[in-house]
């Protein structure tokens, strides 16, 4: 069984992002970039499935600029067998990425697509669900445990009320939550091995996909700074301030 793992190149989670002066987006010039943490969890889970014998090949996929090759090399250092880069300088929105992934699913015929539930840059939480709809595949989102056997995947997912367990027939789409696993530390020998692994580059036109943006970002701004707190002498004053100033009760 092949496992397809889409990964996204994002601003590193340790970096404090800065909004551009013209409010058109986030400044990523000279900023450290890395793999989206939820996608890193997805790669780790796919590699573990291969180590258990449930999968035979792990294919990492990324859509975006040429520098996404670095993210794919990281995925291969974790344990992916080969990688595919769909290279484009267009701004890619979730629907465009889902269409590109659908074309790759048709081409590679994987038994499982596993990806992060959302990216930490746009927080859309849409690509996995859109891919499942376009490819007409069963889906299990926010997975905190995955077990694959006999052509089916049993997925424990995190919901508002606790945990829910689903069983989906493969092929299927699974999106990963934070508690699914802890990605392994990438060692130097594995980084060196990853440089020799196969990395294919395609264009959206090769897959017959139009990636033209459908949404327009009007403005990006930083959240307002929180005001200083105040001490109150008693509960009555607290209640009064919550009613008259905060207007929350």
C-alpha cells in the first residue's frame, strides 16, 4: 500500500511573524521556514505504518515554490521513500492544493492519504476535507490514533465532547491532530541519505489543474494589544466592571 503525505512549507513555529507595512500579508523575507508541524506528524505516522508492515511506500508531496524541496528532503530524512514537488510561484489556496493532490491521487493510486489537519500559517483546515470530496474518498479528520488492517483504517478522532472512533474503508483521507504521535529527531546520516532519494518536479499544467486564486486577501493586520489588567477590591466591583466595562455579563 502506498501512502501519500502532503507537506507544506511554512514560517517556523518559533518565529514571531511580522505583518508587512502595507498590510498585504506576512513578511517572510529572511525568515526561517520549516515543515508545518501537523504535516510532520503525518509523515511520522506514515513512516510508522511502513515500519509495522501496513504500508510499502511513503510518498511526500509539496505544492509551491522551488524552496519546498528543502521541506521534502526533511520528509525523506524522517523516512519517506520519494517525493514529488508541484512547483508554482502562484499563491496557492486550499482548493487549488486539493485539486493538485486529487490529480496526484489519480496518478499514484495510494491506499491512504494522510496530512496535517491544518497549516499554522493560514489555519484554514480545509485541504484534507476538499481532497476527500474531490476524490470521493472516505475521510477521518483530527486523528489522535490510527490503526490500519484488512483494508480498513480505525481512526480515533478528537471531537468537542471527547473521542470518537471511526472505521473507514481504504483508500481514504486522514488528517492528523497534535496528539497522534511525536515526530522523531532527524539524524545527520538520514539527512545525507535523503539527498540521494528520488525527487520529481511537476508543474500544475502537467496535472491539468488551474491554480488561479479564487479568494482575495483584503487586509492583514496584527491583533490589538491587550490592555493592562486592574485589581479590584471585592467581588461586587468585579461584577460591576464585567457588566459595565467588559460587557460580558
